[in-house]
């Protein structure tokens, strides 16, 4: 479509949206119609104005950020050995296709000039946010010669946390909230087997763990917990947990049992000639096992005694073995902590490297966010630092080199009580039914 025609169409839509807000909405709201919650309100009144602002500022934006190029040579030769280079006086901006509206913003497709790369567009994302007066801009390049710009005009994470919904249908897939695109936030343990959750006190870590347990509770999945704060957080889920360790001695027994379980599942797969439990027939497949650790630092704190140091080192070694060997055998790790760095104990950095899924809530310092997101993207670290105390549950999620903001679902006391009444799978362990009790019995003997 011609550029001038596009501007006129968008201007007409802006006029229609203004008339809608001025005349129709007050009358409908007076009759009790929730107009502000209707999706068409954004498409009719919000989208045209944002799209018009983008289209009218596109040329100037590309000029200022070095995205426009000139088809004419921008250098000339003076004499025999002197070359003078300069900037073209009338650069041509890259072609911008029709802005497509989405639930919370719009999507732009840009056709690159020959010789251009997406790198300058990544760097210009913040400039686009300020020029277009939008909440966020993410740039991707799904195809050669094209750049896809995702514009978030309305922040879907503001206000109250999303209420609890039904559980996810896919096995080991948990719907725990929503992301900044307004879509469900899914933690898929089949796709990303191990997760790291960090954040300051009262930032939303426990809420996220509760949302995860709520989504996994109806599924045929065994949940075991390690909560060395006396079980104050994970103990709320009661009988749904197949095992719960509330101190480091019990945690050592539980992790030893999980490693024994991994070895037994290896033997089963080896005998069947399979490389993972997912290749086994359903009737021979062991129950998936999810190990949830609340506050990792409690496992590494010592009182200075040799016995305490030995226990902490053994726990670190066993956690690392679970992370390295468990993915193909249906054993998954979800680890939570305020800070996950080498300063809390041995082998923590090696463990962190095995946790592909990252969730960073509000952090008090840059180093804490850097430990979680620094190897993903520097911009993700900055975004995590900008989360305020009023945004409980809001976090930056990262996996596979991609990142975005999201907010976990609020789990009420009634929801927690419902989880506690849910029965766990029968005999999820192939070795001993309760590793914690088994360790207690072995220590007593």
C-alpha cells in the first residue's frame, strides 16, 4: 500500500476511535456494559493512533539510528590516492509493511536493504520505545532479509495478578501466569527440563512455585520437595508431595534416593535398549519426578563443623548429578533462591549451568540479576533490575537465548488447601517409596 494512503487510512481510524470514546463508550458504560475490557477497544481506538505514530515517525527514526541507507555512492575519489567518505544527504528508509494489531500491541515487518543485518535494529529497540510512546519493543529476525518488530503498547502485567485457571493439558506443561504479550506463561519441563528461579524476599518466588505445583497437581507427576526452612512453604501442599525434606539431613537422604532412582531408571532403559523413558511403552514408563528446592542457600549454610561442611558438599554433588543425568529419565529440577552464585557453596556455578530455564524476579543488586540472566542477554539484566516492589510476581523469564517479562498467577489459601487434598501417584520411586523415611531408618539403624 502507498505510504500516503496508509497514513490517511490510519488517520480515519483514529477519528473513528476518538468518536467512539467520546460518544459510544459513555453511553454503553452507563448501561453497565464493560466496554473497557473488550478487545476491540484496543483495535479501534488504541491501535490506529499507535500505528499512525509509527508510520509518520519511521523515516526520521531510521535516519537518526542509522537504519536508512542511500542507493547512491557516499564516497568520491579526489585525485589519485585520496578517498572522501560521508553520509548520504537523502537516505532511503527500509520498507515498513502494514502494522498488524495484536492483543497488547502490534507487529511490524521490515524488509532490509541489500547488505543490511538485523544488528542495528536490535540496538535501536530502546529508541523505538521512546519515539513511539509504547511500553516495550522486541526485535527478531525469523527470515533472511526481514526483521520482525513486536511492539507492546499496553502492559498486560499491571494491576492484580491473574487469577487461577485450569491446569495445562500436556504432561509436564504448567500454565503459571501470563507473559507480556498477554499469552499464557507455560513452563514446559519436557522442553526445558530444569529451571532456576531467583529474586529478593517478597518478590514472588514462592507464588511461582505454588502456581507450578497447582498446575502439576492434577497430572500423573510425582512431586518431591526440599524446604530447609522447616517446610513452611512447600509444607502447605501436604499430601500431594510424595516426599518432603525439611532440613539438610533429610534433604541429603531425599537427594540420595533421587540419584538411586535415576540409576534404576537407567537400568530399565538399558535393558529395553532405549535412550530415555519416553521411548518406553506407557505401561512400563516410570512416573515423571519433579524435585522442587525452595531456598537453595539453606542447603549450603554450615555451622563451621566438619560434619556440616561434608553434608553441604554432598548435597551440592547430588544436585549436580540430578541435573546432569535426570532430563532423559523424567527427573526434573526446579531450584529457587535469592542468590545463586559461587559465594554460597561449592559446585553452585556448575549446577547453574545445567539449569536452562531462568526466572529472575526483583533483585536488590545487579550481581544477583547478572548471575541469573547475564549469560542470556544484558538487556534482560537491566529489565530485571527495573522491577519495583509494587510488581510482586513480575519476573524476567529466559530460555534458549530468548527473554521476556511475565507474571505468575496468584495462588489463594483455598487453592493451596485443594492441592493438599490431592493424592500423589502411587509408588513413583522404583527403589524405595519414601527416600526421606528410608534415610531416617538407615541413620537410626
